[in-house]
C-alpha cells in the first residue's frame, strides 16, 4: 500500500534497524540503534511536535491522533478496503472506522450537490 518516498523511507528504517518482528516504530539508542521496546504515547507526541517546529508550523497544527484519523480519511478517499486500512492504523473498532468511510461516501456522493 505504501509507495514512493514513504515506502523507501520505511524500507530503509526496517533494514537499518534490523527489524524482523515486533513494533515497527521504536525509540533509538544514543548509538542510533533501534531498541526493542515501543515508543511511548508521549514520545510520539514529542516527535510530532518536533517535526512541526522544524517546518515552522504551530504546535497545535497536527497531533498523533489527527495524523491517524487523516490516514483513515485518505484511505477512504483512495478507495482502500476498510480492513486493509485498519490493519495499518491498528484501529480496533470497525464502528469508529466506518465513520471515516461514511463521511467520505457522503462527500463524494453527487446527490450531496443537490442540497445547495
């Protein structure tokens, strides 16, 4: 499902980190080695905050949850099967994820133009 630079970066991370199983996104040691443990929720928030600062965007511009929901919305827009998107996002609730797909269905429905 991943393509282009995103795929290249992920493949590089897996190779350099020598990741064969377990969590994909992990903290790194001071020697730049991927550790076995998972990133904490706060670590993920700090990474997003740091990247926003590097781009000059305000801290509240994006959040980890916003990125995750944005992924689901884009998957719905691109026509990806909901089960495939859920495997990548690791969402557990089909009811919650269906809302992203339902919202896209409404937005893409030509009949919605009739409402003015």
